[in-house]
C-alpha cells in the first residue's frame, strides 16, 4: 500500500511541472500587455517600458520561468500586477466561499444521486427508471444559469424560503451559512446529480447481472443488503471516479453559479484577473486548480485501493 501511494505521489511531480510550463507559456504568448493595462491608455511608450522593466517582463522567457518557479517553491506566488497585493492573500480571501459552495453541492449530489441510481437499476425498465433517466437528461440539457434563475424565482421570490443572493461565512453561524449557500449549492449540484445517478445506474446494472448476486439472493439475503452492501460496493470504482472528478470540476467551474447568486468566490476573481491580464494571479489560480485535480485523483486512487485490494499490488 505504501509503495502504491509513493508511486502515485511521484507521478504528480512531472504533471504539475508540465502544467506550470504550459500555463506560463500560454499567458506570455497570448496577445496583450499587462504593462499597458497598468499604465492606462494615455501612457507614453517610455512609461510602459519602465513598468515592463520593473515587473521583469523584459527578461528572457527562460529567466522569467526559472525565477517564477523558484519563488513559487518558496511559497511566494508574487503580487498582483493590478492591486499590488500578495496573490496568496487574494486567493485566501476568495477560496472559502468556493470550497463551501462545492462541498454543499457535492454532499447534495451524493445524497440524492446514489439512491436514485440504485433504485433506477433495481427497477430497470420500469416507471421509476424512466423517470430518473428523464430527469438526468433534463439536468444535462438545461444551462446552469437557467437552473439558478428558476430556483431563485421559485424558492426565493415566490416562496421566500431563501434569500435571492449573497453569502455568509460559516464563522457567522451554521444556519445563516446554510440558509445562504443551499440554493446556489442545489443549482450547482443538479448537473452532477444527473451525471452520478446515470453512472450509478449503469454500474449497478452491470453488477446485478453477476453470479454472486444470484447466489446472495438464493441464500435468502434481503434486497436492501444485496443492493447496498454487495452490489453498490462492487460498483463503487466508476462511481468514485465520477464523484471525485466532479468535485474538482465544481471548484474550477463555479464562475456562473457565483455570478448568478453573487457569491464572492474564486470564479469572479478569475474573471477579473483574466480581463486585467494579471499574470501572477491567473497563474496561481490555474496551478491551484490543477493541484486540486492532482490531489483529488490521488484520493480517488487511494479509494480504489481501499475498495478493491487487488489494485494495491498493481
């Protein structure tokens, strides 16, 4: 098990280095000049050149990349070119709402989609199965901003159960936090509920055809024990993959949800940084997102090994 984990950790190092290189080169080679954005439209060429020199943008790309990597390994992600604030400080102020939103959405996804998928597989071809599949198609088809505005119209404007927009941190109390985050979390989760429920149904259908399921039924085990203790556990690997990657996608793709519900998270910070061509901030956010994917994939690999002991020795 330890060798398996070390091997997975070592594989993450070249992946992160390659991502850092690609991000650095893409930002430097795309059109636009951050010095021009800082100086403004009325700045003279001399003023722009002075800003470029102070930011180190005139140095060769190899020198810029080496300096950036060295600083990053020491925990220094630089300062924002626009606000001159430390990049990590800006990300730290925004990452809380994004993580909270993604966590609530993933909890709702797991709690709702797994039972739906199991029941749909158990009632394969029946009314419940067709209903679950229809709702899954609907969840995939409707854009998330439409889902958000529909939920706001029903639950916030008409029923007045939730506020229209805004965010309260967990430090201000659990219920005020949940009252504000539930509706955007539900909007973000609906697409992943559709995805995970379909994956759960497909994996369960395959497992339910296995011989050991027929043997369990012949032994007189209850259907609930067969479904949740035997079938669901053996169908867990593809489900864990979808759930894990879905959580990473939620963290990196909450821009629309945060905009609709006015949640001050990383999504809005990314938009502002891209529009301003704020290199250090964009690079740090992309690397944070990539690191999230790497960590979650590592956790998925660990869950594979815990679920299926044969994987530990591959």
